[in-house]
C-alpha cells in the first residue's frame, strides 16, 4: 500500500499476490464494501490505484478478496484530517470565506481558528467532512492561518488566507480645496507606518496602523485641479497599497473688497478648476465682466 497514510483525495496504489489465475479481486477500503475491482495476472499478482473517498479519520482496513478462491489479505491505511478548500484564499476584512475539510471524526464538533482572534464552530458529518462560511474580522495584513481542530479527536489541519489592505472610508467624498477629509483603512501590517498620497501630492500625511492593522487619519485638501483624485494608502513595511477617491469641485474663495461703489476694482480668487482652462467671470447682469483668465497648473 503506497502511501500508507494521507488525506481524503489521496491516490493510493495497492498491490497483491498469491491469488488465483486471472481471478477477479474485490478491493474493500474502510467503510466502503467495494471501492474497486481488479483482475490478477496469470501468476496471481495484481495492482490497482484508487482515490481515498470521504471517510472519518483513523486507521482503515484494505482487504483484497478473491471472488473465485475466496482468499483474502489485509493491509491498513491511515486517514488524516485536511482543510481541503478555502474559497477565496485572499481578500479584505469583511470578506466572506468558505472553508471545507474532511478526514475528521464522524459527527464531531470542529473548532476553526482564523489568525489571531476569529473562532468559528461547526460540525463534521458522519463521514468526517465539514463545511462552513465566516467573515474575515479585522486583523493585520499578510498570510493568515486557518486551523481546524476536531474537539473530540484533538486532530487538526491548517490552510491559509491572505488578508489584503483596504481603504474603508473617505468622508466626505467630494468638496473644495481646504476641506478636511477623514480616511480609514484596515488590513495593514500591525503598527506599520502608512503613507497617504493624495492626487499629485506624495505623502500628504503619514499615520500608523494600530495593533489590528487599522488606521484613521485626517488631512486637508491642498490646492489641486478639479476632478476625481486618488487617495493612496501604502504600508511602508509591507509595501501594500489601497486606494480611495475624492472629487475636488471648483469654488470662488475670495472677493476683495466685498462691497463698494461703481468703478471699484475687485479681485476674485478661486481654485479647484481644470488645469489650463479659461475662466469667465460673471458679475450681476454682466456675463463676462473680466477678460478670460487662464488657470495655471494645480491652481
């Protein structure tokens, strides 16, 4: 029997000899009366390959039974537990994860530990298989262990899930230059420095992730052109980015003086317009009181 231990789904090669001439051999495995058939060669030898099906953990008997001679021989195979599927195997905090395992004791409770804090309980069926779904809680970036342990058998198996970075909040999502923006994120490396880039401004602010990989920071929108700007949060240690968006809208932010008589010269200042576009100034009933003004880059 090769190999003589493994998990559900393992390919096993079983060989026998001493049987009758071209005899039909019934191969039994564990709780399966006949997992496959094979015929012996003229000298009574045979070899067959089959896949371990869903059965509870432990030592299973493999029996080769000759249907003509009635003779049989026995060997063993040990089934070990396995966390078979993690779908998907990567994502952000708040994502839903499907986990499937087999090779546990029949009908036993299974405890699933996810990373450093998440614990989920489920129950294996009579064949030692289980499936469950849980939500990724707030933990730090990187490869995270999923460990499934049988409560009664004490056996366990692991698989992995990669937590990815994410910006979870940009508030508000639009406004003018000088607006205060709150940005939140999670899935970063624990306690790492996080650099925030905004539009064409590199490192408009820096902050630190906390002990579960989350951060909250506030910055002021600096003078940039109109339109949607990317907010890019990058972990300096992990080098993992996450992005969000803020839309700058135009404004007139200064009129000086704001009162006076006819003939008075007025200075008007604005920002948040497109780069290099022409601006027309409307005053009262006058649709274009001032010469068109060309916006300079980032003003």
